[in-house]
C-alpha cells in the first residue's frame, strides 16, 4: 500500500521513518475493494499531478481505444509534456516541469506552448527557448539531475533538447500500481 508517489526528499524521509499512518489508533487490517481502488486511483492522480476531471478524460479516451484500458490510460499519462520533460531530466520534479511549461520556457516543434497536458507524438522535438537565463537555469538542472532511461524518446541534455522517437510501452511506466483495481473503480 505504501508507495513513493512524491519526489521530494521530505516525502522520501517520512516514508522511511514511519510506514504507518499518523495518529494514536491504527486502521483495521483489511481494506475493502473500494478503498484499494480509490488508493490506486489517487496514486495516479498525485504521481502525474492530474485533477479528477483530467483523469476521467484519459479513462474515457482509453476505453474507446483497443487494448487494455488501464495500460492505455497510463500510457496516455506518460505521454504528457510535463512528464516527458521530467523523465528527460530537464526538471527536478513534475511540478517544476509544469511550472516551466506554464511560464513558456519550452517549445514543442518550435512553437511556444503553455499546456502541461499536451500529448507528445513520435517526431516531436521539445527544446528550451533561446534565452540566456533559461539556458543557464536548465543547464544547472541537467547537471544535477539523472536521466531516467526511456526507449521512446532521446534526451540530449547538452543541447537542452528531447526528441520523441515513438510511443511509450507498458514497461516504460515507472509507477508501481494495480491498474486493474483502478479500471474496476472508475467503471462504476
């Protein structure tokens, strides 16, 4: 049940320090299927920084596609612009990537974009805008940030560029989650 959803060092320390919920009394041992499904859905929302409405929209879109609905929903979340920038090492966290996008620090295919929810496609090129202060800031980030390897995009930190070469596969999703519970929960 306990999973590292947030990327901050404080969240990591608190999970290591206390694996049980705060308070005087502990909760009962077995959770209902509703509680398990809700917890898994909340993991997705918090990990990707989505609202309930956005997650519902991705779920509805995934149900119309052919294949496993849960995996397709997670793959749509992986293709979000803020997630790609974070995974490529251009930001320390997803909230920082979102803020950079909203402040128009990035270009998608040469066009300024301020929507973190934009879905990337094969052939897309993400670059940092040509401003000296932005280049200095993101060079510092890329020097300290480690790049998570992904087979579906090529990160070029020395050029502050990401080239999307394909679509993510289910193995590319880094969130440990029971996606079947989420589909069952959201199908109600």
